[in-house]
C-alpha cells in the first residue's frame, strides 16, 4: 500500500498549503485554550505539543493517516506475537518483558512468560547476592565494580538507564560501560580496577559481535593474570545472550548465563536481562518498577483511542514535520543531567529502526522515512548550537525533556533549570519580531544609526516547532513510561511509512568489509586487489605508521 496515495495524505498536503506560512504566534492567538487542546498526560508524564505547527483540522487528518495505514491492526498483531519482523521471520515481543501480571503473554498457546519469569528470578537472585555482598570474588571480596561489556542495544539502554536512575543507585558499587574497540576505553579502566572486586557482564544477544568479543577476551585475560585459576571466571563473569552455547564456549558457567530470545530486538532489550546492570544498581524492585512504568505505557498504547494515544500523537507529529513540513533532522534536548545518554539511546532506537528506504514488501518507500536524530543536554546546547536553532534558518523540530523535581537537589538550581528549558521552547516558537526588537533597542537608548545596524541581528524568526515532555520526577516508573513512549512512537512511524522497524540489514556491509580488511591491516596478506584506491592507500599508511 502506498501511503502517499491515500485521501488522508492528500488532505495533509492541503493542510500544509494552509499551515506552512502560518506562524505559531498566530496559532496561539487564535486558540486561547491551545495548551489544553494540544497536550496530554499519562500517570504524571505530560506531553505538550501545542508548540507544534498543527491545528485541529491537521490533527484530524493525521489521525486519519494512522487509520489508513492500519496502525491499530499492526499494533494488535505486535501484541499478539505475530511474526511482524518479516525479514527475520520473528515475533516482536519486548512488551512481554514488562508484562508484570500473572497471566499468559501474548496468548495461552504461545505463552513466553514462564521463560521470562524464570530469568527475572535468576536476575533477582544475582542482584540480591551482589548488592548484599554475598557474591564473592576469587579472593573472597565483595563486588565493588560492575563493568558491562556490550555495544549498541547491549550498551546504550543499560548505560542510559543506570545514569538516569543514579539517585537510586547502590552506594558502594560503581558501574562502568565499555563498548569501544579502541583499547583506550577498556585499558584506563582496568588500570584502576581491582580484579578481586570486579564483576563483568558480557551483554550480547548474538555473542558474536566483534567489539564485545574482543573486549570480553581482554577482560578475561586481565582477570586470569590475577586469579590464575579457571574457576575464577564463575565469580567474575556473567553473560546475557540468546546464544548460550557461545557464552559457554567463553567459559561462563550455565548458572551465570542469563537467557534472552530472538523475539527481543537489541535496541528493545533493556527490559530483558540486558538490564542486569541497571537492576544491580537500583535493586530488582526498582528495576521491576521501571518495567511497570513501561507496562503502563504499553496498556495505554494498546487500549487508548488513537486521538488520545500518546505514542501515536508523537509519531504523527514527527511524520507531519518530516513528510509535510520538510524537516530533515530532529533534536532531543534533555535538561536533566541524569538523562544525558538519552539522545544516543534514541539515535539507535529511531535510526536503526526506521532509517530505511525500502518497505516491508521490498518496494522502495514512497516518501522519506526517519529524520536524523541528534541532541545534547539542553543547557549545554544553549551555549553551543542553539544559535543555529534560533537563527540558522533550518527547520529543526525539538523534543525538550525535563523533570519537575531534581533527582540530585541542591539549593538554587532547579528553578533556573526549568526556566531555561521553558524559555528556549518559547523563544524558538515565538521568536522576536522586527517591531519588538526595534522597541527594545530604542528603550536601551541607542541612536537611530546604531539601531539600524544592529536590528537585523536582533530579529528571531521563531516558528520552530517543539514538543515538551515533563515528568514529575526522574524515577524508575517514569523512566519506563518515557522509553516505552518512544519505542511505540517509532513503531507507529514505521507502520505509517510501511517499513519493518525491527531489522537492521544496513549494519551488515561494514561488518563484512571490516573482516575482509583485517588481514591486510595486520600485514598477513596483501591488500585485496579488488579494493578501491582510497582504502588501499589508507591501509598502506597504517602499515607504515601503525603498531598493530
Ligand atoms: O550491529 C548492530 C547490532 O546488531 C545492534 O542491532 C545491536 O544492538 C548491536 O549490534 C549489538 O549486538 P549484540 O547484542 O548481538 O552484541
């Protein structure tokens, strides 16, 4: 089905004709209830999309678009455990991982919950022993350092969540995340850690990812240099993987291997045992509270009408900005320090899921799909790239995120933080007209000549759309809701664009080429004659200058 040929798409083209020259100033002037008309809440999480360039008519057509794409049916197929990941012939059941009720999921015949609950029990046991000091290292010491070795979904989710929930962290255990192949990531860490008190989690769905394998091997060698005995592996290594055979080959005993399944995508795996480091940090009850938050969003997504459905609204706004207003990028701007890794997490979630030009039917998509996602801590961005957001002339929709209360309060910080967040979205939306700028300069006592010179620089076009997401506090439940909100948003967008959000074939070519180049870089073979001139020239440089 070609979404661009639907009546809803055509209606949206007409809304674009009407709205593309309408300023947010006008939209707010015309509707004094705009905030209440264009905001929604779930269990304290508030989404304000009144500063998006939509009106009621446009929203009605966007909802029609979701219906035309059969979003409700696709949603039901996902929750029913159908194999909607067609190119990998897999179900998509990360929602089972946060199913906290004592009922089957997705259905009686295909109930995955017994396995899910068994792993949760195994996690709880490990978490309680490590946190209480009962888990001992090879010399009998309690664990003080946990190092998660993983990459992509096996790194970004747990790293983001551990940091986000740092206010709930165990006071005496430190957490580290190693992903980069560059030894500069692992080496300085090993220098400062004590093998007797360090626990490694090797998180890899496939257990074949090169970066993770190499880092895990190095960590193993480092441990063995101190412990000297193979049995020490059992005291210092845990694996999380769908490939338990490979984890066993690495030498990790079965009781330390936590299972995941092919129906959990890497970037959706935080809710599985990939979240073990999070659970070790905040405790298993805290981790399950995060699962409950995600489950609350799942239930809302599954049961609410499209018109009031938060992930659906977020998806539609993004489609409006991308496919109708022409935005090519979107910025994620968290104001809480603790969610500083959210932009990186969402980059993978959005761009690995929907960064595609081919539909699930193998045909070229009829319209562009995911925009480029980027972002940074909001206040830091204000003193760096916000200049371009305000006056650079690009259309860059932004998501502003902030919690009403601080998770690490200090007197005098929270109110200025909140005011900066709100000020930026208002400045981007409403800008400053020439008239306003002129009056300001006149009031400051400038001469007419000075005003004429400065005036063009003092005008802000505004009309830059944004959504503001507010949380009452950064706690496990709210974080769970927030992440599930974005997950379902990504899913809805994928359905409307007609693509499969759950495969990632685009990452394969680089992996293949890297293994073809390795022997030449190591000097074990001549550079492949089939290689392009540039790559051969670069290999030649490494051979002359590198120490591999
Ligand atoms: O190469 C991309 C990717 O497969 C991601 O989808 C995944 O999150 C990451 O690599 C890590 O994979 P694994 O958990 O199998 O090591």
